[in-house]
C-alpha cells in the first residue's frame, strides 16, 4: 500500500468519523448525532488492528480484529474495516488512490465525548456521500436513547433517517429524559 493510499484511507476514515454529524431523529426520526461542530478533521487518524491485509489487485485494505480508529476525541471500534479504492494516474504521472467506499463489520461502535452510535455493520459510500448503519442500531446522547434497525445518512443534505424492520415490530423506539437545566412548569 502506498503512502498516498494510507493518507487517503486516513482522510476517508476521518470523513466517516465526522459524517455522523447528520442531523435528524424521527419514526423516520431526526437526530443531531455528533453535531457539536468541534471536531477537527485535519487531525491525524490512528488505526490499530490485529491484522492488516492489502490486496493491490483487488484494490482493498482490510483491517481485522479489534479494529480501533481514533481521530481526536472521536473513536470507531469494529471487528473488521474494509476499505475499497481505485488507482489512477495523477497529473504528475504518479499513481493516485481514491477511496470509493468502506464497510465496518461486526460490533460497530462510533464514540464521541457526548454521543454513541452502535450497529452490526456500517457502509460509507464516499462517491454518493451516504452512510448506512444496519441491525441493532442504537443512538445514545446522554440518557436519551433511540433504537431501530437501519440508519440512513445523507451527508449532502444533512438528513438522517432511523427506521425499524419487522423483527422489532416495525417501530422506532426512543427514550428522552428532560435536561437537568430545564425548569418544570
């Protein structure tokens, strides 16, 4: 894997980590997960895993086993992170790598100081600028919790939709506690 590929993987992972700032929580619920705007995407991304396999012909980089990616105060944990890229010649004649999409598979947890998003797997499509998280999706902000089976995030529009499937009765569920700062009336 070239240094350029690693830099692009780091940049794309940074985008993935920040991308959770999609706004909405609704039954198709809207949310403000990871939305405080304080995260610096120019920070380095550190990735640790039990194993890394790069296949230049297939244009993939696979991080496996206890994958832990950290950028500033944002952390992504999963069992497997698959990165897919394409190579082309840049203007200077040197090869240039471009990430097309990434899959996080197995116990996916995205953590910020105030929010957590969990699911069985997630896919980030760099080209379409969309993220899908599926199966056992749990969004937590303080004591507030939302549950569903699928979270769709459109990074262009900033819209996020949480849905639920048949196994959970087709309903999104949420628990919202009043803020300690609110006065009762």
